[in-house]
């Protein structure tokens, strides 16, 4: 298992906007991993969730407005990513979280495509070497999965651990990024 090390090959952390107010916008888009729920504020992507379809009905609130056009760029970039044609997303992101969570999520965006890092390595990268458990909890709360690549984080022993979308999806995403395609 290849582990990313801090260094010049790492990307610069993504810039996050503050989530805007107003009516949340959403769309449901198909993917090889199942249907995805996209959330936005009209300016930025605020959420990307994987779940069985029946759970989305429970998550979508009556005050939200379905607005595919507002999330079209995200859907198009996800399509290119799943086709193996896109390695870096170019989207305005505004995930809602604590300052610590947002710091962890920004660190996730520095893990290069096709590589992995451990929770401990991420903790060291953000200057909190003893906070690997807290990093894991923040990773678990990432509201913009896939694009903020929490699937690239593994256990210290190289084990596939802790992915909200399920370990099978995590393995499929890593297979895609390693050039072996989206294995069934």
C-alpha cells in the first residue's frame, strides 16, 4: 500500500468558502457507486453524500429546492472523475464544520490522487501529532466525500478502515485512482 508523505508532491490545500445562507439547493445524480446527493448554497458545494436511495428521502428537507442546474458543474466533474478522466476537482467548496474539522478536510485535499495517508500522518501534517483519533473523527464528519478525499485515509497498519460510504466503496475509489478501474 502506497502512503503519501508530506513533501513537495503534495498539492496545496483547497480553499474553503463560508457556507452561504438561503435555501439549500440539491440534486440527486447517478454514479457507479450508487446515487449521490449533492448540496449547495448557489455559490459553492456544501455536501456530497453516498447512501442507499431510501435514506435520501429522510435526509432531504422540505425547505430544500431541487436545482440540477446549480450543481451541474459538480455532476459533470464527478462523471469525468468516475470515467478516469479527472484527477483534481475544480469546484468552489463550502463545507460546514468546526475550525479543526475544516483544517483536517483541507489537509485531505493535499493527498495526491491515487495515494493514501494515515490518520497519524494527517495529524502531523496539521501540526497536531497526538491527534490522530480527532483527525479520524473529523474525517468521519467530512460533508463533501470523494471531492474532499477522505477515502484516501487508511489505518497505520495499511488497513482499510473508517469510511462512511462503506469499505467496499473506499476500495473501489482507490482502485479507480490506481488505474485498475471501478472494480465491482
